[in-house]
């Protein structure tokens, strides 16, 4: 049994439930891989830890992978888990004044972002819609970024930027109708990726392939049985018991709206599309987020995805697509 560490991007939550289900059902064991999960402190941390060889695998957003590359490190994305970014603009109907369905409705509105990366993506969304100069996109407040939802509740802003399901969470907690606009429906860039470092991939190629096969099985199993996936998650983090339903919604949103695309149907689970990486790289290069040069074409690879395995090449069929 090969022992590996898997650096998560954050503490266990619904978005991560497929990995816990894969372990619970023995998919990693069947691939002769013993996975030790490590809670994280954000995607940049996960990407850096993996690039430095402190973890064998990491779960990190694609923008964080490129950001870490700009610092002179060499993270290697071996699977594109969610084909779309989870970033979303959300609002409350009684604050916004009407159903929120299109970016153009943000003209004349004030939008509060919760993080630098989501602010960048929102700026690109507004620019593509031709309304960047007609929207007040606030800077990220380092002291209250985690309270952007409260600013929306209080009517201080017209819309907030976070991730899909943030609006749903507000709706459930405060019984106020919410609307969400997934940025990934408008910008062709990646969300979460599985990362390793080139040295580990070169030394343990079979382990990388085995880890990805087991993980793909976990995603298929979770998509077909979301409640069991959340059971596995809660078994890891019992504090989520009271939020079981919202965690299920988080995963189902990721599975239905972020993870599966026509590209996955054609090429299989986790397969990278270089154009999405280049689009993201171009977007980030227009900002001051990067600390140096990047090469979006060198940060990903499809070599370790076993297309002959049903869980990867036949993924669409496994989830009934």
C-alpha cells in the first residue's frame, strides 16, 4: 500500500464529499493507495504545499495554481475536477428589486466581492458584458471580506460575490428569496483542480494514475448517490450534521453545474482543455495578482488520466449522461 497525503483547499465541506466517499467505499484501497487527508487554508496554500513537495496531492483552484507558478514554483495540475469556476454573483430579491438573471442587470449597482480572485473574475465578467464602467465594484475589505453577505442582508450593497450556493445559504437561513449568477456560465475558465508536483509524478506515475482513477470513481458514486456522499462527509466532520442539507446542495450544484460539460462527455473525467487555461492566464495577467511570469500551457497535463478506465473515459455513461 502506497501512502500519500492529500492537501485539501479548506476544511471538509460538501464540495469535497466525493473524496471522502471514495475513501469510505474503499476505492483508494482497491488501487493500493492509502490517502491521508489534510485540512487546508485556501487554494493558494494547497497549491504551494503540493508544489513544494510537502503534500503528494492537492485540491486547488486553477487561478491559485497559476498564481503559485508566478512565484517561481512548479505545481502540476493532473486533473481538472470542476470545468467551471465556482465563483458567483448573488443577491436577495428584496434588495435587488427584481429577479437577477443577466450580468447587464448590474448596471448602476454596487457589488461587494469577498476575495481578490472572485473580484478579478467579476471585473472580467463586467468587461465582457460591456458594462465595467457602469458598475461600482468595491475593493475587497480585508477586515470584513467574510461578512460581505451581511452587507447584502443590510442593504449596504446590491449584490455580493462569492461561490455558488452562498445565495442559497442566505435564503435558507433568513427566509429571503435569493438569486445567483454563476460566473462560470459566462467565463470559460477552470474551477478546482487536482495538483501534484513534477518530481512526484515522475517518480510515482502509477500512483498518480491510481489516485485519479479512485477519485473519478468517487465523483461518479457521489453524483449518483449524493446523500451517501454527505454521510461520508459528516462521518469525517460531525459539526456538519446540522448543515447536512446545504452541504448536499453544495455538492449537487458542483456536480450538475460545474463538473460536467460537453468536454467531459467527449474526453472523460478530469481532462484538461488548454484553451480554458489560456483564457484564465490572460485574465490573471491583466491584474496585479501575479508575482511573475506564467505559462498556462505548462501547468497542466492529461498524461496521468487513464482514458481506458471506465471511471474516466466512460464517466458520462456512469452518471447517466
